C-alpha cells in the first residue's frame, strides 16, 4: 500500500463500468474526481492532493497510444510515475449490447479504432465488437505492466469488496470512519437489477437502453444464440485472455 493516497487513472472500454467506478473516487474523502477531462486540463490540476481521472479526452496535437485516448508517455509525465492505473473490463457480449447506443451515434465512444470509418456500413453489433476488441487488445497491451485489472462482474457481485480493493490500490484506509461511510453509500448504489437503491453513474445515463433486467449476462436478453456465437467468434480469443467464457 502506498504511504499516502496516490493519483489514479481509470481506463477501459466504454460501457464497462468506468463511470460508476470513477464515482467511487468522487465519493472518497480527499479525492478530486474528473470524468473525461480534456487532456490540456490535466496540466492545470493540483497534484499536491489526490486526483482521480476517468478516460481523459484526446489531445488534438498528439497522436494517442493505440487503444487509448491519449499518449501514455504524456499522461505519465503529467500525472506522475507513481499514478495508479485501473483497467476496467466487462464480459464482451454484455459490453457489446451496452455499446449499441453510442456506437450507433456516429461512433460516439472513444477512442475509435483507426479504421472505424471502414466499418460504418457493417451491422451495429459487429461495429460494437470491433470497438471492444480494439480497446481491450491494443489499449490493454499498452498499460498491462502498470494496471490493476477491475472486473465489472466482481463490482456488481460485491461492490463493497471492490471499493475496499480500490482503497488498497491507492493507499486509502478503508476502515476509517469517513471512508467507510463513503464507500458503503457508493456500494449501495451498485445493483445487478433496477431497484430503489440503484443509482446509475451520471455520465452513463445518456447511453442507457431499457431492454434488459440484469446487468451481468444481459446479452442473454438482447442477443439470439446465433448472434452470440458469431460475436464470440470475433472477440472470444481476447475475452479468454481475461478469463471470460461463452456459456449458452
């Protein structure tokens, strides 16, 4: 555990839980949270206090690291070499179903694959699969040596355990009264189905689609068996790298 709370950057494919995980740090005492800030804004932050940054936007003057929205070297230079990077991952078929809203809107999720314009005439599900595969291949390869892997499914199954794990990653005492109160309140929001306690992350709401009951395994509600099998053919090798399997 670090001797004092460190800065953290949350990365990963859209619709994989990056927003709600980011809002955990928004709840932690002492942290200032920035959701998808402009890259130039990172240079203006007060790094004498803990900063939490979710998926910064691209710097138009720089070529990003493949699979990331920014150049990793630049990011580490600005935020500092002790920054903790968390890579959020979600079962590809669930993520693909959730990506449909944003990808259908002029490929609204970033970073876009470099060949995204060549995919615009492809079926929507194929575009979403291509997006997930690109980020979780090239993007993860770039940060794997630095990153802590966080699974969407683990967060849904035990949000309090996820919160405590993240506190350990960044050096926050999860047992202190202020922190324990904050993470308990955050954990209460994280639910597998819609109910009175569920509170969706603010930046996720515009991409929501009310076509499923469950968050884990939603693909069984959204995809036919043939669609699932075809998509798995495309993303399966990458998914299996993260320990995911297709179970019909």
